[in-house]
C-alpha cells in the first residue's frame, strides 16, 4: 500500500485565513468601505454608468477615440458603458475583457402609473427581473429615474435616499385577515397587480368646501406636487423610466461587520471589482476592456443589452483607431473574457437546494462557473478546460483564493448570464464572481473577504 499523499487532494482556502495580516486586513477594509459608498449611490443602471464614467474620466479616460489615445470610454444610451485601456501589444494579439451588468431586479412604474383608490394616491408597477414579490412589501422604497419631456429635457428623479426625504411603500396584508392567503401557494398569494405603491394621502384643496365633491383630489394633489417639483405633467410619465428600489445605504452585517448588506450586489459587486481592477492597471500588456451591460436581468435584450451589437461596433472603431491592420474576427478569436457575475452562496437554512460538493461557499473567494444554464446545461456557455486551466494558473500564481461551483442542484433551476453572448465571437469566456446570500432580494449579503479576493482576482486576470 502506498502512503496517503495529502498534497494530491484539493483544499479550498478561506479568504479570511489568506488575508489575515494587518496590511491585508487594512486593504480589505478600505475596499469594503469604498464598495459600500459606491453601492449606496448606484442603484439604477443610469446612476451606475454615470459613476463609472466619472471615475474613468478622473483616471484619464476620454470619450474621444484617436490613433494616439490610450484610455477610451463609450456610453450607450446612458445605460451601458465600455472602458478600453490600450495595451503594449497590438489588438490582434487579443484582449482581456471583464463584463458585468449594471441592472438589478426592481419594481418599475407603469407608463400609466398614477391613480386614486380609497383616498390613497397610488402608482401601478411592473416588476423588472426575477423578484420574490413578498420581499418588496411593507418596506421603505425610494423612487429613482428619469422623466423626459417633449422638448427633450431630462428630469432626474430621486426621492427617498436622504433621511429627511419621504419614502414610498407597497402595503402588505395584516396577519389577522390573511387566513385565506396563507393557505395559497406563494405564486398565487402575491399578484403583480397588487404591487401598487402608496404615494400620497392628502387631498388637493383641503378645507375648500367648494371642492368637496371633486373627484380624485389626492391624485390631483400628486400631479400638483410633481408639476411644482419637476415641472412635469401626467403625460410626461409616458416618456419616463421610474424605478422603485430599496431606500437607504448599504450596511455592515454581523456582530463582526464581516459582511455587507445592501441592494444590488448582483451584479454591482462585480462592476465595482472590475472597475477597481481596470483603474489599478495603468500600462497593461494586452488591451483591457471593462464592459458594463444593462438588461442582463431580463435576458440581455435591447440596444443596451449584451445581445446588442454595441460591443462589436465599439471594438471595430477601436481597432480602426489603434490597430488598423488587424482584423476583427482575429481580435475576437484571441480575446479572453470573464463574465463577471455573482453566484448563490450556500444558505444554511436551505441546504436542500444545494449540492454541497459543487456549491459556492461564502468566504472562499470568487467562484468559477464552468457552465451556467439549467437542467441539462440548457442555454449554457461551457468554458473550455484549456481556458479554465489557464485561469487556475493565473490565480494560484497570484495567491488569490477561488472556488469552482455550479448554481444549485441540477433538477431545481439554474440561471444564465452574458457569457454566451461573448462566446459567439469565439473568444474564451467563463463566469466568475463572489457568492452572495439572499440574491435578488432587496437586501443581499456579500462577504467582505470575497469582495477583496474578487478585486485581486480581476487584477491578476487583467495583468495576465
Ligand atoms: Mn447577475
Ligand atoms: Mn441576477
């Protein structure tokens, strides 16, 4: 019998053990603090793109593209952005791309939102992305978005973030009257058409006896308020994108403050990590792209989603400016990409939905998903083992802890990302990101050590 050889076995490393030195802990805390500030002010795709553009410009990126430019930013409709940092080698030798998404599940207002019922002013909604509806009831919601007037002027709306601001809320049924509801299936008990936000209560012209018989006085007063504050009328709401999001800043979670609770770790943790990594690497070997998409949560559709031709057109323009002799198909074929997106962390209250040997654990660093998709890998990008081996080598060399997992038990569900829309060009691409708890809820939970390891992993990839 040969002797047991422990070195042959794979052992996952806990990030807190890896980053235990005082210097590492200081950097880890600074990273978490920066991320919490970012997460607290970036709640919509537009706000996130504005933030990224401002940070990139401060770091020397320009929206002008030329033969001599080194750092280029291109925005698509205010909701998708590409940052490109020129490498020493020509584009024909490939690039390093990290793509993440800036949109997050939320509750949008309908285009005919405002009405009055039972002396309450209300707004109709249509949720965006995969939400568990009951999680959005009886809590503080902020209203973010834009209203575009017929003259083309854009009115920005943000109500509910300052402590002095009012918030909106969607009411829930009291337990005393929920006897019938609690026996229903969850899918039947919560209807989208009951997700109506309470926005007002005081009638217009209060105290004026001549107006007592007027109809919809509460709605009327809301319109007066909107007109006074924003100069808009009810028909301006047709050309608006208004979103209800959880109000308030990101918070420390745990008695040890080892985690961050907030709205939109999916996928703004990856957005933040990719941006940090890109801005840290000033003179790369290969050209670097950081690509931040909208519409991932609803299938990457539309002019700002990953299925659009935005990226392809942008790379063609960059190629024409920086490396006109290289051909686009070759650039794409030699490209390497990370589809940066979060994974589901094993939840001790729901162990039954995970296959523990192939699940992601909080604390063990960013997680590779070789494939996504659902039940039989349907709809999956399946990263090539040659590429997985290459990336393993990079991360191990950089000393960054990482893990390999898939999303939940095979028969239970699954999910998709933008990876397959990059893979169509022939480039190497794999999904990777930190594992979070309560994904798609108004208060997702992310480990600070995982965030830090993700930033370092992305830096190592960009540098490779
Ligand atoms: Mn995601
Ligand atoms: Mn998602």
